[in-house]
């Protein structure tokens, strides 16, 4: 695990975006998995700016999304499909045909989960996955108690998750209770994982990941032994880490 403590959320986004840009440029046809949420927005803004400066192209990328709400219309302003189009896909050169997101309105959700798993396998698996983390340690919609062996599945959403997404959900009259998400096993099989966390509300989850001996063992802690994990934190998210061992100075570049 490589842990990078950044000076502020903008520095974090800049570093994480640079990491993704270098990864795409090294393998233009990679299979990439991306999240929604508050933390990625600034990262996507920086990716778009890099694309506009011709520093990166996404034309050959195979893109998957982590998750989607169940029962929310595709064009609903709170859907993750809408989020991705608004914050990234309508602003870069990735063909829509190369993008796959779970269909939360599928007639048979279990069949859709199996389809999504098969699509990931057909693509060769994730070369790289970008993750945020919830205040309760969830990754994707994998809430506390999710099996480490889980694959794409239907997940009941916790109050903590809905509270964290309250600002986005305020624009819709829908209150989702479930989502469809890739599982922890899908995540652990990615060849590279990038995790970002900003703000003091994420500090306990990050402490669980970094293994400070606390009793908080949440889904994010499953990443602890991943062979290629990079964690980008701002100072507030890093506040509860017990040991400085292995944590790079914010003044050092991660590359």
C-alpha cells in the first residue's frame, strides 16, 4: 500500500487525476472502473481539463461504473448515469459504446448482475479502479457486512449512505432503498486500485484501512492487502491514522 497525504482536496484531486492520466497513457485500451460521489467530481474536472489540453485521450478505454440506484430512471437528475454524463462522459472523447453501467431498471436484476460480471470478465478484468469510501467504510454500495467474496449484486442502502448522498438526492422525488453494485471480489481482482478520501468524516474508515488496531473493521479494510493500492488522503481524512510508517510526505510526488 502506498499512502499519499495531500495538503487539501484540490491537491488530492490533482494527484489522483495525474495518476489516472499516466495510467491511461501507458495503456490506452485499459479497462477502467470509476465511481460517482462527491470526492470524484474534482478529479473528473481535472481529467476533462487534461483532455482539453490534449494530455490524454479516452477513445480506446473500456469504462465501467461501480454501481447505480435501483428503480431510478436513467435520465433522473440523481441517477449515476446522469452524473457520469454530466461530469465526465459528455466532456471527453470516450465513445458511449465503450461504457457500461449496471441497469437499475432491468426487469431481472439478478440476471443484470450476472450480465455485468460477464461483461467485466469479457473485458479482461479491471486494469484500474478508482474508489471513494463512505463514512461507514462502504466501497461502491458494499455496506458493512458484505461478503468479501461478493460479486455484482443488489444491495440494501444504509442510512449513512443515503445521508451522504442527500444533496444529490434532493434533486429527485425518488428515495432509493437499494442499489446494484459490483462486489468486493470484483474490486480485489482489479490489477490496480486507487482510493481517495477527503474530510474528517472519512477518518475512521481510513483508520480501519490503515490497520490502526481500532475495532472499526469495514468493507474498505478488505483493500489492505491488495498488491497495488494507492491511497490519496487530505489531512482531515488522515487525522486518525496512528502510525506514520509508510505514509509519504505531502511534499513528495507519488511518481
